[in-house]
C-alpha cells in the first residue's frame, strides 16, 4: 500500500481519467509511480510529459543507454521499484544479464563499449556525489564520443531518475503484480 491516498485508474474521473487513458495508451498500463500523483493531475501531467521527453526520446542516446542510466541511478539509490522496471526495460533494449548485474552491483561494465561505460560512470557519480562533478566528467563523455546534446540528455535522465526514485521511495510505490491492472 502506498503511504498516501491514491486514486486507482478504475475510480478516476474527469481530467485524471483522461490522463490515465493517455498513459495507458502510451505505456500499456498506469504504473504505480504515476498513480502516486493522482491527487494532483496537473503535477501528474507534468511528470508524464517529462517522462516522455527524457525516457522515450527518439533522439540522442539509444534506448539501451537511457535504460542503463536508469538502472545505474536506481541501483545507487537502492530503489527496488524503479530498479525492477528499468532492469526489465534494459533487457528489452538488448542489455544482457552481465550488463544488468554489473549496473545493479555498481561495477563498471567492463565488456561494454567505452561510450556506455563513461555514461554509467557519469550517472552514478552525479547520483552519489553531485557536488564533486567537474568539467573533467563532461570532457570524459566528449572523449567517448557524446555530443553536447547527448551530455545534456545523460544529465537530464540521471536527474529525472533521481527524482522518480525519491518519489517512489518517499511515497511507498509498490511493484505492480500485473501490467494490465487498472
């Protein structure tokens, strides 16, 4: 049970019901982390828009790179809800079990390309030691072949995942039993 009252998709009315319908069409179900924001449909809309802009973008980073960042951040924050969802998504994006396990354990994924290793290092450092970030961290991403737009995207995804990890942990998001609930 979440720590606060939420409105399930079946009980939603008005603007919230419309928004849940959009989320369900897009994602296949309304994730519990979105339901946590059901008492404020304006905030939920902003969150869903941010989710689409950061995690579903067709530009820049690959789906595998985006999900590797999400797993890295969620593992560093010890967020079981987000880790469950993003580890599954990383596997769907072609991430092998060795990569998933390395990211969960917080070790550098040695067999992966330098680009991905630098991306996940940056995301982990930004999560755990944000005040120690420096120009060198960005330069390392540039040397691994990332454009400024991709560096911005890497930072945005890491920041977004930190936000959602805290939302899920702070309000008690539970892992869904079935994707088609609600």
